[in-house]
C-alpha cells in the first residue's frame, strides 16, 4: 500500500511540474535519437499477406538496440532489491482529463504492482544464448540483449523510468515521460527511412554489436537485421487491432535477424513470454518539446 501511495504522489507531482513547465524543447535522452513527426505508408508481411496503411506518427525519441550492459543494470537492481515494489499504469491509455484530482483517481484504479522477487526467475533465459558467456563477458557488453520476453522488455522500461524519475524528484525537476517499447507504427516509421545502398542485402552469420552494421539516415542501426525486435503492439489484421481474448497475451515482433533474412518488413505474432536468441528490443520515449 505504501508503494502505491508513493507512486501516486510521484505521478501527481509529475503532472503538476509538466503543467508548469515552459520549456519549448527538451534535452536529448541519453543514448536516444530524435524522430520527427510524419505520415508514412506502413507495409508489413505476415505469412503470404502484405498490408499497407497510411499512418501518422507523433515526434518521439528512440534508442538503438538495448545492450547487455544496459539490461544487466536492471537485472542487478532486481537481484539487490527483491522486496521492492515495481508499479505501473495498466490502463489502455493515459488519463486525458485536465483536472489533476480526476487524473489521480483514474490512475489509482489502473495501477498494478509486483515485487521484484516475483519476476526474477524468468528475467532472461541464459540457456538459449548463442554463446555461454554472451551475457556475462564484457566483450559482449555492447551487443544487443536477447532471450528476453516482451513482458520483461516492458518491465525494463518501467524500471528505467522509475530510476530516472526518482532522481528528478529529489532534484525538484519535472519528471520524464515513460520509456516504452515502440509501437509497430513507430518501429516501421523509423525502419522506412533510407539506408545506405545495398546495406539491407548484407547478411551476418553471427550477432553483431548494437551500433554496427547498416545505419539509416536518422542514425539508427540494424532495423533490418541483427536481432528481431519486440513492439508494444497487439496483433493486427490489415491495420486494425485484434482485441479478442486469445490475442491479449501476444505482441508483434518486427524485423529480420542474424538467424533470418535481413528484412524490415518481417512481422510475427508471438506470446509475450517468448524468449529467443534472435529477439531483442529498443525503447522509445514521447517527445515533450514543441518543435516537431
């Protein structure tokens, strides 16, 4: 109960600070690049079907593939603080009512909490790693973390947001928007930007560092390959969300990998608990400034 009260207090504090902030831009988050707003024609392949739909995307920040070093910070914290609670908002969307009291009430109804001890057992599947020391050897620190489920990739985002907001709260500074997994539209929008000529035809037989290989015009690596990547999006059919009960524990994975063909259009629907040696993730954060 105490952790929930503290979470609500922090949320309310953040909302107040955001409403008072006059900044027109924000500092780039560490390790992330700016993605301007825009409209694009999203294309994806699923089995033998291909669909295209016009999508508008708001401006946001995006990282390259999250590395072993970055994910290890989360794992180590969870191990060292097993009795600490992790809380998050579990509604379909954030509250839009401008009344802060109403917002806090809406948040309270949708907050879920877990102790870190409850998630430690399946935080990563080291048995599936391509090399026995892939996750622990420092020579692989800058390689993408793999064998992580979509559920735990999402928990990593929740943890990272909490760590940074705890620091900002102590400094009396505005809180940041939550880190999240990219939606399928955000991922496809960035992947649709031009790559160097012939870059997408390069196939690597083994996994490579996150910031290596093909890079597009916005500075993002490996959207076509290296590791396939989790998104936050539930399964869709011809651009429309499938909200049936059977699909709620599934998410869309995008892109090729070191074990498959390099293809930005690759799209699979997998259970949120799946852990594979060819799947990693990158993260996004909403853009708070006025410049688009």
